[in-house]
C-alpha cells in the first residue's frame, strides 16, 4: 500500500449569522447591528518563517517525486521550490536517471520539523530536519521492472531553506543513507 503525503491547511473562519423577521423599524427593513471585528491571527516572524520553510520543503519533495516519474531535469516546478546546490543535486540525479533510462516511482513519507531559524527576529534561513521514508519510492527501468533489489527506507535529511525576495526555497540538503533515522 502506498502511503500518501497529505498537506493539511488550517483555515480559520469567523462568520456572523443573524436573522430577524421584524426589526421594528418603521421602514419594515431589518436593522443591522454593527458586527464586532473579527479576530486576526498574528504569527511571529519566526512562526511565519517556519511555515513558509516547511511549505517550500514539502513543495520540493512533491516536485522531485513528480519529475522523477519521467526523469525530467527541466521540470519547472523544481525551480519553484529549490535553488543553488539543492537544485543542482536534484537536476543531476534526474539527468542521470534520464540518461540511464530509469524513472523513480512511488511516494515518499515526510515528517519535517524546523530545528532553527536565523536570525530569529527577521528570519531569512531555516534548517529543516526530517526522517524521509523512501520505502515506496524506488528506481525502475523506463521499460518496466526494478533497477535493483535495494529497498528504500528511512533516511535522515537536513535541509537549508532560504528566503530571497520573499520566496522560500530549499537551497541545500544532505540526504543520508537508508537506516540513518
């Protein structure tokens, strides 16, 4: 059974419902009472950075898994979530698979957590730690069949996610061998 990674968003909605049949006003129109202001959620700069860094990290994995299905190193979504060394590593891996007529199929299971944001008062960099489960994301010959009998597994990943011009992207990462977490 392939485990799917789901990204859940939390939406806070405030709605006022008022009903009235007779306002008692001479015009017969219902009167409207002034609505109380809705509360706004205010996140700290660190909390916003953590949220955006995790979104970029998950976006990178979604783009990588999708590009791996055809070993497309030119997939535009890769560039939406990665830059620098991270982009170079992923593009190189996809180009190698493409050259070898291999594809990566399946999904990864993620459980990322931000371990640090810098500087805390106005973050432009976050460190994300994860135990990436690649048990169901394996390399296949493009013509069919597994490339080898090497199973996937749990791998420690440390990623640097950087903000430039308000956009967070994974700029570097280290993905450990199977069994490192």
